[in-house]
């Protein structure tokens, strides 16, 4: 297991270093306004960017990825029921092949045990299930609308596996993985995770039910999201952190109120082909950085559109990131590696770094203090 841990850590550091961008300091609107030649008195759009595998984010966010995999039926190990995994780079398979990826999984797709320090992971599962295990003895299975919000703080190992629990039908997976930074004062807090179960996440409907807004963080109108972990940047309402997942039916329209001066707000258009924002067409799979002092009018066309909105007051501190660690200085990054090598952030109490739970296990969360939440599937 020790060799497995070292091998995987090396791969995830190399992979994440290549993927994760250093966020901007302060508000991106200042930079965007310099480059934008439009009359911003009338147009809230600052910048439009094509989306790749990793989505460009703005402070206080560090990273966002939209995973969408059409996994086949599951075998007896809850891996892909297919004749062969030949042609895949198992342990680092990020190439979309046959409609799905294995990521770092060898048998079951997903991300075996790996460390984090200095930020938070927010996993928004739209379809499929995720099996969680961590170095503090925590565990869980969540999905189909659930959200896990984990504060890595001073250091934790966790695994995120995507078990293919259905042997009789395909196992489609869709999720967002979002990294939210922590300010210097909170980077070394105790690790913690909180479940935002689907039935606790408020849903706002507008325009005769043509607009559906899931309020995962922050608030829209009278709908207020469940509270995040206590040490999160999002825990202070003055930081205006918002995560909104929005579905627009054909012909749906709505107007989003301003976020406020100094707030970074980005709109990600990840499904659809016929959406207008402020009377401008937004191309499929593009993001739009917007002026936070403007309201945003969305007008959808003849097919379903889906957008994710991330917003928040920037932390506006130096960011140094290497692999799974995000701190303020290079010295702190080196200390993170030293601490991990000496303590393993609590070790690994599970049989496998690619821990999955029983196929028939329902949705649940086991916390480090022994508290267990069990949900009806």
C-alpha cells in the first residue's frame, strides 16, 4: 500500500499541476475592463472564453471541472463491464474513449486516496454516485443531486471513486468538482466535510416553471442555501459566495440581480445552443465573466440550456499551488510536503486507496466523530 500511495501521489501531483491554474488576485473585472472595448455602461459582459476540460475560474475559486461520463454496465467489482480496458492508460486515463474515462482508477473509475491542504473541494453530483473515504475514518456514498463540501484545512487524504453500481443498465455519471480557496487565517483549520443532501438544497422555479435554479451556496430571492462548513470563505455572508445550477426550458427567460461591487461572477454555459445573455448570443460550452454591478437577463431559445454560476468576493491573497496543496508561499508548500511525508495526514484506515462500499449500500455519510447520516435512496 505504501508503494501504491507514493505512485499515485506522484501521478496526481503531475496531473494536477498541469491542470490547475493560479487564480487572479482581486477582481477580474479590473483586468477585463482594460481589455474590453465595449461600453460597459450598457453591457455587463466583460469576457467570453471557450471551455476546456478544466474551466477558468476567478478568485476565490481555484478550479472547476465538469465530469460527464457515460459508463457502461458494472461488473462484479463495480468497474466497467467491458471485454477489455486495452488502450487505456490506467492510473492516469483522462482521454475520453467510448464515452467515458477511468481517471486514476485501475478497476473502478475515480480518484483513489490523495492528499489536500489549504482549500475546499465542493463536489456537485448530478448523475451517478460517488464513494468517499478519508484518512480521518470518514466515509460516504452520495449522488443524484447531492453535494459534498469538504474543508481540507491543515491536511486530509480522501478518495473519490465512481462505482458502477448498476449491473443491468448503464451507469451515467455527471458532476462538477469545484475548488474554493481558504484565506491564510483558515488554511490550517481542522479538516471537515459536510453533506448537502439533495432534499435540503433549495430549488427556485420561475417563468411558469421554465426556469429551475438549484441554490447550492448563497441565496437567490428568498431561497437560501444550506450553511457551508464553519471555516469556509462562504460561511460569511459578506463574501457573497454563490453557486447556482440553472436549467432553462425552451423559451425560458429570467433576470438575475446584481452581485454587488467587487464580487467576481462567472457564467458557465455547459449545455445547449440557443442562449442569449444581455441580448448577446452565448456559444455552447463557453464561460462569460460579467460586471457584478449589472443585472443579467437570460433569454433561452428552442432547446434546453444549462448554466453554472460561480460568484464570490475575492480573497485577494497570494496563491501558490503545487499539485494537491494550495498555500500562500512556496515555503508553506514545502512544509505541506514535509508534513504529508511524515504524517500522511492521519494515514489510511481503509483496505484500499480505491475504497468502494458494498453495491447495495445506499446514500450515507460517516463522519470522523462517529456520527452517521443514512438517506433513503
